[in-house]
């Protein structure tokens, strides 16, 4: 059975929260924040749904307690990813593809880290897949631990608390309750926009590079001998 918003039913936030509760949620947040196997987990929609269900009274757990634990799980998940990257090092880039591991994901995270530097640990929190691999890349790159832990905490709190409290706040609006599926779809779409932009940008660059590599696009070199001939006659 498939859910409208999130694909397989076992990845549906309602199913996950009803089945595993708050402690299962924390494990998922930890895994998605820094373990290679966690990149496919529904972090954004899960946090949003948690805040919404707590406000609605469906999930019996204190909101601020959940927010604090979520932030802690997110920070510890990145910490685990950093340590893994530090120990594994360059061998990560030589690891063969498998069903759960793609070199493409590592390369995207590496480019993201190189482009944004330490602040990528904050920005990546809001980009699915990239947020899983970025702390690992930080460890591989030998990022100073003091800088890492600073941006790790900032990113973990902004993402963990921000998305959960957003769900809690919107949970007080009747329109959200009546259109929960549409809201979850919107969250998923917003979360993948950065990936779509990067994909289109990379595709444009590859097309441009391919066009420049074609023989017909370099007339200057072909005309050089003729020009030299004219100069010689003079």
C-alpha cells in the first residue's frame, strides 16, 4: 500500500509514530543525521508530523521534551557521521555502489561541503540526502572539531526545533488538519527543491561542456593556419 505523500506505507510519518513512538522517532533522526543507511528516511515530514500530532493530542508526549530530544538525536547523529568519516577517510570515495549506497550521493555532499564550507553543516540539515552525508564528508575532509561541533549544534537545533515547532504551530490551524496530506506533500516538495536546482544546474554545465568539446565549436584553431599563411605572404 502506498501513501499519497511519502511513498511506501512504512515510511509514512503516522505509521512510524504510531508503531515506534517518540523513541523510534529519535532513532530515525539519529540515523538520518549521519549514518549511511539513513539517507532515505523521511526526516522533515516526520518532525513536522510529530509537532502536529503532539499539539492535536494524538501523540502523548510533552512538546518541549520532544524538541529537546530531537535536537540531541540530530546532534549525536552528525557526531557519529563525523567520527565515521574521520576513520574511514578517502576509502569512502572508493566504495562500490550498492542498493543503499551510491557514490553520486557522496559526490553531491562533497561538492556541497566544498561550496559552503563549515556552514554547510547548517544548510545541509534542510536538504534531504545531503544532510546524511555532509557530516561524514566533514570528517573525511579533516574539519577542525571545534568548528564542526559549533555548526553541528546550530544546525541540529535550527532543524530539529524549527521543523517540529512549525508543525506544532500549524497544528492549531483547522485548515491544516483537513488537508494534512496536501501539507505533507508540500513539505516534501519544498525539501527536494534544492536537490532539483542542483540537478538542473549540473545538467546545464554538462551540456555546456559537451557542446564546447564538439569539433565544430572551435573554428579559431581551424582558421589559424590560413591566417598565418596570409601574414607570411605579406
